[in-house]
């Protein structure tokens, strides 16, 4: 699903790079559930989707939260799909239970559009990803999402939203990027929403499936042509 994984296979391996995507119907549900830009900007809410663990940046979140709230004291944080108990999350954050941190260990997929509806900015401080659907879902919902510049997020954002990528493990830059979006004026925030949705619209399963089929057909035609040529010369 990304160029880095192709490199790991080695140049002699027959392989293609094809991204993951969302169905058009699911993308539309995420769009329709979103609150107005005015409401979302007023909420000052940072959302994260993913299993809680070091690979997903669990060890970086505590420092990031403190940096953000030092500048934006009204900032709230929502952790979705952690798949662990809330006590562990709070322990890793080194923050006691409070009304500005919401943790949802599990949720039904159909609940996600509503859970994301009032988020201001997304966050994905992940150290390793294949092709993060959680990032695509937040972008589809119109949530500008700050990510570490690693394989996966880089494939999604580097072309049109490189400003949402920060060096892997750089908590200071990560926090600063979140603060900048939380502190945006409404006009700038609307542009971020539009750009986020436009990025997500490029990764739709129907388009990806057609391109995959085309690549297979092209390869098979070459193979058949090679076989025919061998038969003639044989």
C-alpha cells in the first residue's frame, strides 16, 4: 500500500503499489454528519482514531497535550477505538480523569461519523503505518489531520497537504501544528476543511479497484505476448 513497503520487498520482486480507500457511500456519510465549520472551530476538539500503543504514539501524547493546552487551554481531546481500559490511557498520559479528555475504547463503525462530527482537528502521531484508513476517514469528514511524516500518512498527504506532516517523533512540531489549526480564523479553517475532503476524495475503492484491474490486464497482456513469441520461435 505504500512505496516504502515496496522498497522493503526488493527491486527484483514483481509488485505494484496501490493505496487503500473508502467507499463513496461511507465517505458521503462522514461528510453529511459533520457539524458546521463554526461549531467545530468553537469546540476546540482534537480527535485520534486508533488502538492505544507505542507504535501509534501513546508515549508522545502526554507531552503533546500539555503543550497544546498551555497555548489553547480550552482544547479537548477525544481518543476513539483505543481497545484498552481508560485507566491505562490516562496513566500513559500522566493526566487524571477530567472532563476535557474523552476516551471511547470501542465503537460500532456506524457510530464513527457522529463521533467525529464536532472535531476541529485530527491527530495521528503514528510511527509505522501501512495505509491508515483512520486518517482517510478524518479527512473525508473534513477534519484536517496532523500526522507524523512516515510511510502511509506521507502517501496520503505529501502531494497536497504537506503542512499537515511533521517529522516522526517531533512532539514539539506536532503540537505546534495542532495549535495552529485550533487557532485558525474561520476563513482559513474552511479552506482546510475543503482541502481535507478533496484529499480523501482521491482514495475511493471503486477507482482503486479499476486501476488495479487495469494493471493486472496490462501485465497479463505482456505475459501472453511473451508466450506467443516463444511459441512462434520454438
